[in-house]
C-alpha cells in the first residue's frame, strides 16, 4: 500500500507543477500580447501643409463668409485637430478667434483624397477696426491645441482682398460644408 500512495502523491505533485508552468506561460503570453497590441496601435498623423492642400473661396451664402477647404493629398489618413489658426493679412498680429459653438463631437479624419472644411466669418456690423486683407495665413493646430504643427501656408484671398473686422471668426474643422458654413 505504501508504494501506491507515493506514486499517487508524485503524480498529483507532477500535475500541479505542470499546471503552474502552463499558467505561468499563459500569463507571460497574455502580457506579451497586450504589449504587442499597445506597440502596434495605429496613430493617425496630423494634417499639415506637407500632406494637405488648402484652398479658400468666397461663398454666396451666408454673406460675409469664406470657405476654407483642406484636402488630404497624402497616401495615409490625417487628422484635422480643432480649428485652423488664421491670420488675415501679411502682418496679422492676432489670430482669428475660433467659434466655440461649432466644436464637433470628434476629430475630423481625412482619408487620402477626402476634404475637411472650416467656415470663416469675415465681419459683422457689430465689429470694429476693419481692414482689407489680400492674404490669409493658415496653420494647423496640433493635437493639444497649444500650438501649430508643420509649416504655415499663405493663401491669396478671393476678389483681390477681403474685408475683416474684430468680429471675424473661424469654425472648427468639419467633415461637411454645411456644418462649416452654418454652425
């Protein structure tokens, strides 16, 4: 009888060691899978002047508005963060204010060939200190909205120049024209 007990105990002990080894391997594999998933996370780059074409045009409605269009010319998707930083004219001292009520629920991501839009209100009768600008300086906001990313672009404004005053604003980037112009 003694021999039978020893062999049963050895088998049980061997089984416990094997189970512990398999459990340890499983925990290590799970950890490796989790770290691999974290390191393989795809991060979409910001849209910049290097991968995006910018245009600005006059629109018939609403009055005193321009439409800024950003088209992804790259081979990968890019994100349009917040709103563009705009300066009206060559020596613009302050950026045009962002229209907070136009903030979308998500970042606008552009696949190659797709476009995003921002509406620019140029003036209202309530504004003051107006001037006519011939160019528009455009910079893309970074992910934190505490600065710009990439180089700035200078666009010629339509009709040889556009009148701006202190009430000028720009909407956040939008995925469709309607939201950009009627936010």
